[in-house]
């Protein structure tokens, strides 16, 4: 092991294994996760050449080969727990997407949730056995997050008892679904249902697209690959055009809404139920944001500990991590990664809890959960996106090379800002909820849950110029006090946004126009609300930690996360008179002190994330720190190094010279 | 050629018809787009010449850029080599002058996607660092491609901190040779462009050791590949450094030197010489050796960084008037996404940056020419200011342009993730510049050092003459102004004096705070280096505010000079206002902190800012048209002049090699056997 890293690990004040248990949920879960990981890593079926040196089609082939084996082995090993399935998949594919993602993650679950018993019988077992491989086709070329705008139609023909699925325009072509380009033979297509001359909105239909056996597109279907992307090279994101294509009536997923043979439409009991999948996927993305950020952080911090660049003092080349500017880049990201880890597991637990209530017919918590996941999905994915890029830049030039592994983490993660709901739209959905709650509070109603702080609004009468009494009570080392001032900031910005919305409406503008003219402020208010939620959940988590040393270490990360946020958004806290200028000075000073406090534990804190080298896929982030030797070995594998003299020399350089 | 015919350069079937949603944007012409284009080109004659050159690349499929999206790294590199070769033949055929604008315009037309970019940099390095004899010997060889040169500075373990480079050049007086050597693995030259497969020679930066003393970084011309068969010469290990986020055309390579001997004459010796007996003579400041870096930085800003941002703005803005989503009024059709305030907030700041940095680059170029001419006649007095201006501009422009391009990419929703949008390639091209040619944090700290030095100078030489002795860019330190901003209402914040003063005040205040912090630390016993490190976070903050001020100031000065073009002046002033106010809102804490701005004033800034968004929105498409990129050069299915986004996206996707056949061998090979195995069990 590199002596620098050995020193770093020896100097840590805590045992990283304990934090690993905390992140996994229990020592038993850690053990089980490692067991699965080791099983996969030692399995020759899952080995392949480093994907960085493969072309796109080679990467697709390597992925589909592993996917096929994966499905088989998962059953052999009896993996059925949702967490374990997730681990298994992620270890096999090393965090990369794969062509069967939508089959496993969307097609099968949608069948389970929305298919009738008869439909399950017809489709589920063949799909389970991969005879049917499916995808989920919602997004169209011209329409994404705004679902009502989708153009694909499904018109019921009672004569033949069929639906006619049609893509009427170029913009209505289904575009982006994963696994559609080359892999799937079925798609769950979302289309506007039209029966008896009336449009009933979006419904889901099972559409066969390729012939089983020959795998050729069926007549009436135009399907293919959408071309190269920023990342997702393993994935055959595809397009699908349906030309008055007929499917039997029984292919509409009819557990909730139904179309009778004569064309009569039967409404679902509640349309909130379809929120379920969306809420699940979005809350899962919060965890994914934490994971991606944690990986990038692991790489950047380990590399900074072994990289000796310039000298703070002449003749003493310090590791990069001793530079204040480097700490200032990386440690707040480390703290954020921990914050998001805890928020992610909170979201997962909450989802399961509320899902149980839903199972018992109690839907009361759904609206808040829906609003919370939308905003937090946007907040965490935006923050993680920026954080990953910051980690990459903190690695200097090598961060740009695929040897660092961070470009790959970035391009794999960044779609999360767009898919499953574009982030700005997500923020505005949460804003709509916050405005509704605000109105309820104004009309004297008591609100519950994470927005309950808004109950205090009428009594605070927050005024921009009011000299308040709050500053005296701020204790910048106290989690409760910090949570409190984040709460005040959020309350103030929500209040301002609500008032400016009312102001625009009082100028007799339509509701929609007023909303648009307030939207920048609404996003800002929602951002503050989400920031408060993260701070609060992190503070709550601290209270639940038994081990004192661990609690102390995480408390410093909590303080850094909260204080750094204040320092970055100082304007909000100053303008609302939540803090004074001298308190901001204290905050800035304390942030710098915390960097020095966290410094000795930095490597141990990323070790605790417990990523194996092969999962990280990074030469710079290796556990043993032997970066440079391995960097050289890695480069030698480049396809351009296969010959000593490259053919372009003979083809172009020589003639260039002889032309004279 | 008319501007429209020029821009519409793909010649596909949709080019004939302009989408009504983009046509309507161009109907309202608040200013003359053509004259703005001329202004950006710095003269109507340049516009004409540029269009002539760009139109040469229209019909030849070998110059097509769209094909590169479907290539492997290796194929892409080949294509870039071929383009370079054809370009050279074209330049010869048309008798283009060597240092004329034609070559620059040709590079622009090809989006710089050609090889031998660093060969040019290395040639310039010989010109700035070589003696007259050395220039006479090497430069003609470079220009006729008899040799291909790379500029090898960065090492595997050492980048922006030049003193840390390990490669050694030890003078051997007995043979009158330098022994160039990479003593460790971290000393391996790593990243230089055109080195991986192409270069025959390297300009190697190495620690000079003569008569037993270390003399710092010097440049040496080292032959690395055989002129006969291009194989590496004895003692040389060289190759490709492996795949990267982008830069497929760059041929980034590595180079290890094992006691490689070169004659004494191969040390570039305009500013320092080693005599045959090993005596070392310096004939310039140490900074002179960094001149090639300055040249390269300015070149990168104007030819890579800024155009990347401008193109991203063109693509995202055009797409945002075609893409419709949701409704602003229940009775309306779906709205153009550019009509959403949140979309305007995302896109109009990068647009403002595009113009701000254009004018900053122009003033930088002027200062550069001035200083460079002086250096050529051995007057190096302007070098420190030139150095710090390019350093600051490089850090600020690359930071903000990288941020802006990525903002534009994400503002295009899912399609921004497709390479066919052109945006991922622009993003990967521009983010590289945040690190190469000087990592930005290191550069901000260099700017900070300059600021500290000059700030301290004010106190040391207090008196009437102090201001005159300050370099121009920091004269605002001594400007007398109010402690509080005098603005009374939102429209006051559209007065350039108001916001420029706000930036000057805050930058100066942050510089002062850092200086005081440094002083307190040193007085309490910390040594200089520790004190510097412990102040570095606030030093970077001060340097950033300073750079922002410099940009606002240069933009404002440029707008002021446009009195003869009132319509253009008006739209550019709005962009200047937006640029300045955006910065204040993004970091309002530093303005509120000492009470320079009050809370209500920040609210006024916000009001003024939101009003500007809706005003600039009306001109947004025309403001991006004015950059005058051809469709070919934009290389984007989303960003073409005619706005036919979806048809083109669909057609381009058909070019994907995956769509060549409906077969799927991987499916047959791996999934079908699995199904059969299940079948047999059933």
C-alpha cells in the first residue's frame, strides 16, 4: 500500500467499519452485501475487458452477455429481496446501465401492479423467463415530463375489439426508452386512450414490437437505435413508430381502468395510485445521487492524499489534501454525500411505510410524499451532478481521462437531472404543494409533516426589513439551532414567493401567467425548503447514533454541511435578518476550522463507503493508492498503442511532407 | 452571400423550409443582425472573408462533421488526420498566407476537429523562445511538416506547478550535449497533444542542470521518432495515454526519456544560454520562458472556449423556441419553452456571458499584441500585467464557459444528452480547458498574489503618486466611493456606474479582507507559506470577484463605444446589465455583508434582473444568429438555422451503425439460448 494512504488510515480517529454498518443498516446487511459482491467478483462469467477500451457495440454486447447470465444466476442464488437484487445488478454491471434495465425495473413491476390476473398469466412468466423482453415507452420525441402533451393514440375499435395504436406525427415517435433500440420484443406503450369518440387520457398498453424467434420488427412497427449519447453506451435507447398498429383489447393494462368490449370506459377508483411507481423511482434516485457522489468523492479524496503537487513550504511537497483550497472543494462534498446517504435511506423507509398504509387504503400521506420526492429528487440530483464534476476537476488533468473513472460516473448520473421528471418541473411541482399548504395555513388550518414549520408563519409576520430577535439565539455549533435557521430561511422565501404570486394575480393576470412570472422565485423557495429538509433529516440521524466516536465524526460533517450551505447562501440569511454580518464571519471561520478538523479522517470517511476498486473503476481512486504505476499500465491498453507506428502516419503525415 | 444562405449549410431537404416558430422570432428585428455580426468579426471585410472560407467546406463529404458522432476514438482520430491533410492541400492551392485569418476561419469551420493543434503551439514556442539561428533552423521545418513537433511540459505527477517538474537536462561539457532524462515514473511527460502517434520532435520542458547547479525550467528540442520509419528513437518510450472524455483529435501522448542526448544548440536560448564550458547566462526575466503559455492561453480562449459557449447558446436558444411544453394559458396552444421564466433564467445568462467574454477577449488581444511586440524588442516590462490578465481571464472564462455550456445542455432536456444535439461534445471540449494550460484554482491564486502585491504597494507608497504606479486593472483599489450603494429603485440598477461600482467596491473589500487576514496570521507567528495556505480560500474568492469586476468593466467600456450603433448598443447594454446583476444575485452575501447593499436593494436588483429576462428574451434568437455559425459547424440536430429539429434528429439517428441491419447478433448469442434452456425445463 502507498505509504501516504497507510499513514492516513492509521491517523483516523474512528473505525470505518462501524460507519459502513450504519450506512448499510446493520452489520448483518454489510456482511450479506459483501458476500454477494464477492460471489460476483470471483465468477468468471462476469469478467470482461475494461469497458473504456471497447467500442459502443462491444460494450452493448458485453452488457447483454452479463445480463443474460445475471438473470439466471440471481435465481440460482435465490436472490429475491429488493435490496439484494439491486446490489446484485449493480455489482454485475459495476454501476453501469444495461439493456435489460427497463425490462427488470419497469416492464415487470408495471405488469405486477397494473395487469389483471389474466394478463399476468399471459405475460408474466414468459417475461420472467426472458422469452418476452420488454421496455416502457412513455417519452416521445417532442414530449417529456409534461405527460398530458403525449401524442400517441390508442383508439378502440369495438368491431374487432382491438386498439389501434398510432404515432400521428414525427414528434409523437417514442424516443429514448432503454432496451428499445435492439433488445426488446414488447413494449408497454403509454398512449391517449380514445373510445366512443372521447379521449380519456394516458393509459398503458402491451404492444408486441418484434417477432419472437426471428426478432424482426413486426409489420406496422418502425423501431431502431437513437444514436450515440453522452454516456449510456451499454444501453440501446431506441425509437418506436407505430403505424395504425392493432393489438387486442386484452392488451390494455386493466387492473384499474378498463375498456369493456362495447367500448364503455370504466374509471379507476383513484388516479393517485399510479403515482406509486413514480414516487418509488424518484425516491430511489435520491439514494442514487448519494451513491454517485460518494464514489466520486472516494476517488478524489484518495487521489488527493497521494498526489504531491506543489509545495506549501519549499522542499516539503505536501499531499494535495493539505491545501485549504482542495479541502474547501472536497470536504463539503463529502459532507453532502453523507447527508444524501441518510436522506436516501429515509426516503426508502418512508416509501415502504406509506406504501403499507396505501395497501390498507389510507392515501392521506401520498400528496406530501409525492411533493417531497419531486423536490428532493431535483435538489439532490442537481447538487450531486455539480459535486461529481467538482470532484473530477479537483483531480486536475487526470480527472479528464477515463482512467479516473469520474467522467463515467458523471455521464451515467447526469441524466437523472432530466429523466423521471425534469428537475425544474419537479421543483415547481413541489412549489405548487408548498403554495397550497401556505394557503391552508393562511386560512387557519394546521398542517402536518415536514411542512409543519409553516404553521408559525402568521405569527412571525416575516418582513424583509424587520430587525428580528433571531440572531442572538443562533448557536453555530448546535444542530437544533442550525436546523432552526434553515427553517426560517425556507419560511421567509416561501412567504415572499407566495406574496409575489398573489401580487401578480392582483394585477389581474391569469393564474398561469402569474405562476410563470413568479417561477424563478418559486424554485428558489423550494430549493430552500429542500435544503432545510436535508439539514433536518441529517440532524435527526445524529440523535439516533449510539456510538460516541462515530457520532462525533458525523457531527462534524453535519456542521460542515450546514455551515457551508449558510456561507454559500449568505445573502439569504443576511437579507432575512436571520443572521448578522459578524455571525456570517463566524460561520466562514468555523467552516475553515472544520476543514482542518475533518482532514485527518477524510480518507477513513471515504473508506467507510466501502467501494471495491472494481466498482469504482478508477486508477486514481485505488484503495492501495498506487496510482502512477497503474496509470501507465492502463494507458498501454489503449487501442492506439497496439501498433508502434500508427497507420495515419503512412496515410496522411508522409504525404503531407512529400507534397513539397 | 446572404447571412441566411450562409448559415443554412447542410443542404438537406428540410433546409428549404424554415419552421414557423423560429421564423416568427426573426420577424421582429430590433437591430440589424448583420451589423452585429460585423462588429463581432471586427469588420465587415472579415465577415466576408470568413464566409468565403467557411463556404469552401460545404460540399466535400470528407469535411463532414456529423459522421464523427458515429465513430470510435480511433476512427475519429483518423478522420481528424484526414481533414488536416486536406486542409493543408487547400491552403496550398489557394495560396493562403501563413498567419492569415483564413486558417483561423478554416479551423472554425471544422470546429477545430483536426490534428496537429499542438504542432502549431510548439512552432510558436520555438518562435518565442528560440534564438534567431534556432528559429531559422527549426521553424521552416515545422511549417513544411518535415518535422511534427509537440510541446511537452505536463508530467504524469506534475501539472500547473512548473517548479515541480522532474524531467532533467544535465549539461555534459565533455561532449557539449544535454542529457535529457525522466528519473521517475511521475516524470513521464503525460498529456501533450500530437505526441501519442504523431510527433517526430518534442519541445521538452526540463530542469536545466549545468555546472552542478539547478537553473529552473528550460525548453529543449528533442527528436523522438525516426524520420525514416517513424519508430521511436533509442531511449524514447512514447504512446497514447488512453481514452478521455473528449479531445479524440488531440493525440494526447506520453513520453519517457532515458538519458537521451541532444546537442547544446538544441536548448532554446533567446532568454538564457549555456556556453560550451557550461557557464549559464540569463538574458531576460524568468517569466519570459512562460511566454508560450500566454500565447496558447489567449489562442485557446478565442478559438475554443468562447466559440463553444456561443454555439451552445445558439443550439439551446433555437431549440427552446421549437420545443413546446405545457400551457401558459388554458386556451393557448402549448407554450415555447423559452417563454418560461425559468428557461430564460437558464439560457440568457450564458448568452450574456457569450458577449461579455467576447469583448473581454478583444481587449485582451489588443493588450496582448501591444505587450508581445514589446517583448519581441526585448522590453518585458508589461509582462507581469499581461501574465495576470491572461491568467485571470483564462480561469474565469473557462470556469464560466464550462458552466454555461453544461447549463445549455441540461436546458435541452433529454435531447441534450444525445450526442446528436452537439452539446455533449461542446461540453467535453470546454471542460478540458478548466484544467489544461493551468488549473483554475492555481491560476486564481496567481491572480491573488498579484492583487496582494499591489494592494500592499498602496500602503507602502501612500501619497499622490500611488495611483499612477498601479497597473491599470487594479486602479480601482484607490477609487473613492461611497460605503453604501446610492440606488433608490430597481431602475437605478440599470445604471452601469451603479453596478460597476458595486463590483469594484466588493472586489476591493474582499482583497482588503484577505490582505488583513494574511497580516494577522503572520503577525501571530505563522510563516508566510502557512499563512498563505490558510488564507487561500478567501484569496480565491477575492480573485474571482476581481475577475468578475474586470469583465463587467470591459463589457461596459465596449458598450459605451457603440454610440454610432444605438440599436445594437441598447441590446448589448441589456446583456451587460444582466451579466452584472446575475453575479450580484448569485453571491448577494458578499454585497450585503458590509452593508454596501441593503436587503431592499437586493430585492431591487432581483426585480431589475427579472425584467431584463423578458426584454432580452424577445431578441434572443437574433442575438444568437449574430454569431453566424453555419449549420455544418454547429453540427447539431437541435440547433439548425431552419428549426426543423425533429425531422433532422430522426434522420440523423438512422445513421447509427446499430440501425444498419435489423439483426441483433448479441441477442441471438446470449438471450435466445437462455430462452431455449427455459423451454426445455418447462
